[in-house]
């Protein structure tokens, strides 16, 4: 059952609007039409920015913002099944993963409500220098202004939540452009926000041409911050085009994991099998490159491969499915090409590497050289590599051998090795004895190098979405 209406309108200035032009959302699994969504262009985007500007003229007090956020969290709980099925239908995400995403969005809104209630500046210790004696100073946290939010297809609910919930907590109106392939979860969230009492203009949702909508967000000076999650090329391009705005980027990764010989290999194998192939690897922190200390290499493979082979492929709407489709045929063909490139270069396909119907079987590749795409670029598909190493220094060097730096992980019983890796892995986050695919919404989450320039998680995003204003008082 697909829990979406056949036709969806856009939200601009509190009104649900049609444009006369429609965009089709199709199931990545069956190709069936899931819904048609009104398609926006530059004109609708301009109207949305106008509405956001009007909304800002009547600021909402923090306690009202927090109340709305709490109500949305409650509604996400009550409509959990519908929300999860919407994610699954439009993204082709297996229902069990979609349910995790839907539950996490509740936590994102709950945490953002907390941030709205405690948003405050800080005292400045003026007596710290002679110049400040006789003066009192403090900072106020002011909303930065209109936020232009652009989100990707792979977490169509939760990555939208990570933009609109902290923006409301910070007191900023939003003009949101969700991914064209997966706009329905965002529109459902917008419906929940309006039902929760959000006044017109505070959230506007536009679906349509990325270029046209993006151009307005880049060029209109009233949009003070662009919050972008997606691929590196698009993200850094936006930042170059908007040098006077804050442009916050959450981008891709080629996620490495180091497995030391002293790790609990059964536990490691279970976590890696689950986190390399969940949502067919279409997570920015999907486990992709596994480096195993040589003494444990054969042992780990003996535990990992049966777990990978036991994963169930199939219809994402089925509760038992572990691995479903990639978002579209283009993505599938690209991943197959990268597997072929590795095979042609002499790598060994230990599992998968072929299609089951239209679905790529979970694929484990051994002996892939560091120059191959599967070893250094973001696969964004159901593929991981396994590579033996001799010393921790070598493993850290291999893990760092990518332009990306979002999250990395190490499994070891040695505190010393764990902390050495945490200090030397060039990533925004390092997990120890947990897959680097782990994310909870209270964490600061974001990357270094090509993976981005910001941290999300309401407590961090709220700081990015506010400016500090200094107030100095002569006593
Ligand atoms: P994408 O192709 O970059 O698209 C992301 C968003 O940008 C979509 O809404 C897209 O619109 C829009 N867009 C595309 N071109 C644009 C332009 N010129 N101006 C303005 N907006 C534009 O990425 P994706 O394929 O959806 O997502 C996969 C990528 O996201 C992967 O690299 C993944 O690692 C990354 N990601 C990162 C994180 C993180 O938190 N770091 C989380 C999830 C995903 P259309 O859909 O209309 O093209």
C-alpha cells in the first residue's frame, strides 16, 4: 500500500498551490507511479522568499517555536507507519530502514525543541582587560535570516528534518527544495508543521528544477544561509557561487573501517554486513572500505561472507527485505561499471557482483588497488572492499587515502590503538567498536576535506543558523 495521495501541491506562504506543471514520482523498485507533484520554477521560488521575508517581520517567540516542534514530533509518532511507507515508496528504501528513519525524525524535532528553549548568548568577561573595566557585555543569538535548504534523495525525511527543525528552533524561515525523486516525505512533513500551528511563510516547499530554484536561492540577497546536503560537486559549486552567504555543506564519503586482530570478529562481521548494505549502500556513511589486520583477515571473511549472503533482496515494501533497488537505472549501471573496473584490474569478487533481477547483489571485493573507484570514490551502492594490512600506521594511511572525510571507524580491544586512530583519522567523526554508519541526532555530524564544512545535529545547526550580536553596557 502506498500511503500518498495521487497529487501533491507545493507549500508557499501557507497555501497549497498548483502550478499547472507536474513532476512524476515513480517507485525505484517497480517503476509504478507513486504520485504527481506540482512543479515549481523561479517564479514560485521568488514568491516563497517574499513569503519568508514577511514571516520574519513577525518573529515567533522561542516557546511557541518549541511547542510547534514538539507537536510535530508527536504527529510523527502517531503517523509513524504512514511516514515510513511514504519514505519506502518514493526512495525504494526497505521498510525496516524507513521505520528507523521515521523514528529518528521524531528525535530530531524533539531535540530541536530543546534547542529553541535554551537558545541564548553568553556573558563576556569584560574585566579581563583594563579596557573593559566598568562595562558589562553579553551576546544575543539572533536568527541569521531566511534559510534556503536543499536536500538529497537518500534520507528524504530525516535530512529535511535536520534542516527545517533547527531553522525553526533558531527563528529562521525556510525555503526548502527536496530532491526531485523523493519530495513526498518533505511535503508530508510540511503538512505536519502547518497542522502543528506554524504560521504562513515560515516553511515553503518547492519541488522542481534544481537549477531554477537553486539560482534564486543563490542570487537573492535575502537568503542568508544555504544549507545543502548532497553530492560534492553540486555543494562546492553552490558555495563558490554565493561567497557572501553562509553555505553549509554536508557531502559524501568513502567510509573506511579498520579491524584490528584483537577485535570481537563476530560482532564486527554482524555490524559490517548490516551497515555496508542497508538501503543498498545509499547512505553517505555506508561502510565501503574494510581494512583488516592480516592475522584476522581470513577469520573475518569467514564470518562476514555468510552474513552478507544471508541478506534478503527484494521489494522494499516487504518487512523482511534487507536490500532493495538503487534510486534509478543510471545509478545501478554506474555501480555495475565500477565493479567491472575492479574485476578487470584483477580484483576478486568474493560475493555478489551480479544482478538479481534489477537489483545488485551485495558485493564484497578483495584485492582492489587504492587507485580504483571502489577504493577511493563514493560507491553509493551495495559494494564494499576488504583489504589486509600489517600495521595500524598502514591502515590509517589507507583509510585517509581519499578526498573525503565524513566518518570512519575502528574495531579493537586496545584503548591505545582506538585513541591513536581517533586522533589520526582525518574525518569529522570516528566510531570505536561501532560501524561508522552510526548516527544519532544529538551528535555533531559533518565532514572535513571534500565531505563538507559544517556540523548538523540541532544543537550545532542552531549555532550555524544564528548570529551573535554583542551588547556592551557602560555601568
Ligand atoms: P545531488 O544530486 O547533489 O542532489 C542533492 C540535492 O541538490 C537535490 O535536491 C538536487 O535536486 C539538488 N541540486 C542538484 N543540482 C543543483 C543545482 N545546480 N543547484 C541547486 N540544487 C541542486 O545528491 P543526491 O544524489 O540526491 O544525494 C547523494 C549524495 O548526497 C551523496 O554524495 C551522499 O553522500 C550525499 N549525502 C550526504 C549526507 C551528509 O549528511 N553528509 C547525507 C546524505 C547524502 P534534484 O533532485 O532536483 O536534482
